[in-house]
C-alpha cells in the first residue's frame, strides 16, 4: 500500500503574530508550493533523508552558512516527532493500531525559512499519512494541536497553532484562539471562510532573507511572558484586525481589506524591531499601490492588488530588489 499526502504553503493574512498569544488570525493555504510525503509498508520503521537533511557540503563556508540557517537537523526530526506523538495519542486514547511498520520519505517545494510554513507542512503531511496508514481518524480540530506539540514540546521550536490549522483545514480560515477555550480543549475556534470572498492576492518572497522563524518567536515569547504593556496591547490589536477582516469578508466588503493588511504591518513595525530588508519589501510593494504585510515571521510578504496592471508594476518593483512574486492559488 502506497500512501501519498500533501500539505500546502500558507500565508498569515491578518492577525499574526497573535495566534500564539490567544489572539485571532485569518490565513489561507495556497497550492503553488507544497510538502509531499510518501509512506509504504516495510518490515522496519524507516525515515529516508531528503534534500533538507543533506550532510554534504562544497566548502567550510557552505557548512557554516547551512548550520547558521537551518541548525544541525533537517526534516527527519519533524517526521519522528509527529510519529512519536501519534503513537502516544493512540495509546492514551485506547486506539488499537495494526502491528505494521512503514518507511516514509518527503520532498518540499516550499521556499525555506521565509515564513511560508515549510516545517509545519512536513509535520501535517506526516500526520495525514499516519492516519491513513493506520486507519485512525483524529478529530480535525485536534490534529493541528498534535503537530504543534511535536514541534514546540518535542523539538523546542517556538511556534503557534495558526500554521498547523490552515494546513490541516486548507482553504481560508478564521481562527479565534480564545484563552479559555484553548486552555480547556487544546484548540481554538476555527471557521472556514469562502475563498471567493477574498480580494486579489499576491505573495512575494526573498530567498536571501532566509531566517529561522523560531528565533523571532523565541524573542517574542520572552516579551509576552514579561507582560510588557505594549506587547499585550499589540496582541489585542492584532486580534481585532483579524476580526474586522473576517467580518468584512463575510459582509462582502473586500474593499475594507487593504487598509487592514497595512494596519497589521504598521502595528508590527511600531512594536517590534523589523529588519530593514524586510521593511523594504513591504514599502516597495506599497510604492506600487499594493497593500503589504508579512506572511509569517519575515522573508515573505502578502497583500492585495487592484488589477493586472497594478500586479505587473508590483512584480517589477519587487523583482528589482530580488523578490519573486506570485498569485497564490488557494488550496
């Protein structure tokens, strides 16, 4: 039996980075990039290395650069962590699984370390495969939490629920991480939104801006836990932006969205120390008439544009500073 699963890249459209702090977000998954996983039955459990696990380098400089960007581990640790928690979940919930082993391998076309959720795509694709292989159905609202625990608790990667939610649900989702609900159930309140309600969208990224997202989130976590008044206020404001975006989409008022996209970045820029190269991406997009904000922790932006003529100007302006711009196909 050959099992194939796929998880798509995602863009945090509104409200991020409040997802890890009992906030609200709107996100969408898009099929231009994806992590693909193949699993098949074998006598022993096996994990086949992929390009991200490569341990061959052309020079000491390449070795140093690779470790500084990606650390000492590739994607196999993600597969192992999800597998461990899946097996523990089945044991703790009294779910009997067949005594079968598998070998698994993955590939990913998601640009690395630019905030489009490449690592969580590997995790969610793995959980989808495990459920199919062992014929186990984990409630959809609980599946993202298991993937989060694999990265955060098992591997020490600072992250939130948003990425795992959108990659399990796909499409476009409004997420309310109400504190009482999250602490009592382990998950938030997830509402699917009709993707056709979205305005014209673009995503742009700069591969040279690659940076481990966990580093940013670790700093943010320290500030939040110190209960800095401006950080707490910002998380509430991010959540309000997402709520207003959700309400505008449901009310079919897409003309309200660009201002909210810009407000999301402007708030982030006021509160956090945004790197100049990342800020330049946003400001270049805005100079072409588009709205712009980070799609994640940096390295990629997302926003809206009015028409194809404006998109052409946007693409040319961003290309001039080394960015690739695409029209995302909602997954």
